[in-house]
C-alpha cells in the first residue's frame, strides 16, 4: 500500500497562494496575520488533511507544549486527585505534562526544575511547599501554584478560612462539648500558606461562639505506618482528657480523617456515639471510607481547571509579538463546599 505523502509548507503555500514565510508565520506567530488570512490557512489545512510534524515545529520555534508539575507526594489523596484533574485538562488546552514528585526535598526539587527547564517546558504548576515563590518567580517562565506560599507568583487556592469556619460550625451545631482541630506541623501551619486559613477559621468560629476547643499540631511523616502511630497516640490523649464528653474532631485532610475513622472502628466496631468527625478536601477517600466522612470539599476539578487556564493565558501571551506581561501576580480563590456524611449525620440522610 503506497504511503501517503506528507503535506508540506510548500503545498499549503501553493494551495492558498501565500508565501512559505506567511505559512510559517501562521504556525509560529499567528497574531502577525489578519484574521481573514488565518481563516484561509486554517481551511486549507483541513482541505489538504495536514498532519502536523510536532518535532519539526518544536525545532523551528522552541515551543514544546509541555508543562511541568511538581507535587509533594501521592500519600495524601488530595494530591493524587488534583494531579488526575490537571492531567484531564489536556482535552481542553492541548498541553502535555511532565510530573515530578518532590517528597519535600528542597534540593531535589531544584534539580527537577532544572530538568524540566532542559525539556523546554512552557510553564510550571507547583503544589509543593519547599521553594520560596520569590525564587520561583525568577525562573523566567509562567508559573501557577496551588495551596502554597504565593506572594510572587500566580496561584489558585481554596478559601481555607471559610472551610475551617464551616467545619467548626458543623461540629458546634451537633452540640459537641469540645471541638478539636488536628493538623500536622509543617508548611500548612505557616501563616503565609493558604491552608493556614483552616486553623484561623476554626479558632475564630470557636472563640466567637464561646466553644471549648483544642488545637493539636503534630509532626507526621507521609506514610501510613507513621500517621497511624501518631494518630493512635492523639486518640489516647483525647480518651484520657475528655471522658464522657461529646467530641468533635476537625482533621486537616481526608487521608488523616480516614485513618482516624479506621482506628475508632477497629477499637469499637463502629464510630462511637460521642465522636463526630469532619475532614477537609472531599478527595475520593472521604466518600469511599468504611464510614463516609463529612468533609469541607475543595472543588478540586475547578481548582485544577482554573490553574491550567491561568497558566495557558500567560503562556499564550508570551507567544505574541508584543506580549503584555503581568505586573503583579493573579490570585484566584475558589469557595469550599461542605459535604455532610455519616461521621456527623448518623441516622440522617447525608448530602
């Protein structure tokens, strides 16, 4: 069977009666052509069944259509779900992704960034906390961060303050005698990190409504064994300090909330009547847990889409002859949604 001949720039130029230079400008700098001429060339590509040689295009204009992603880990279900949603944007925006897992190692992540730059990525999405935004802003490429310190770069974040307030408010409505927020020491507990708003929202709600409360901050490693060990110790302290009291637990993420549910069910065979629990993220584990977990839902699909969209806007701007670069970073905030499930709504229809 005879192989079909590839359509070249010369073929397109002959078909449209434009020069090869004009055809090249269509691919590499379309804004330099009138809209009418762009439409003529676009129609010709369909008529000629043109198949783009992407390798040749990369060599010609240096644009790879690759975006780098650095995430801290895949232990927290939030990160795996966010990564899945970011990758799903390929159908909309056409950008491919190169993904590195940093494991909270600062120098390792710097090496990963250099590796990504060597691949001529056009932009970068960062979820890890290790490298300051000031340093990231000096890389010379468009960057969008998610849920991390973002003073010098664009970002998309959840309204964490509202989420913390909602969680405490839900537990208060169940007339808990004491409300306890369990968080882990690290980047999340730093006031410049968006997720710190969960702590502040929780505290403000408790203080405004005169609710007895406690903050538990604990160093935890990103493994199930370590997390289970530390949370077992936390539960032991709670049992000792609050016997016979109705206890409301607000946990900073669904992964840790699920471990707590498992520990309680193993001990009692069910979730005890004096425990009410709310997680954060609405990652799949909150719905799939042995007892579905009430949670403050980050709209992960919307955050992922907004982050890629914001990055694409910056990347497209840089491809123009006279790009209008951002003078100050753009920070978008997505509201959370409270999901009430069985860990707070026993015997009631959760939604």
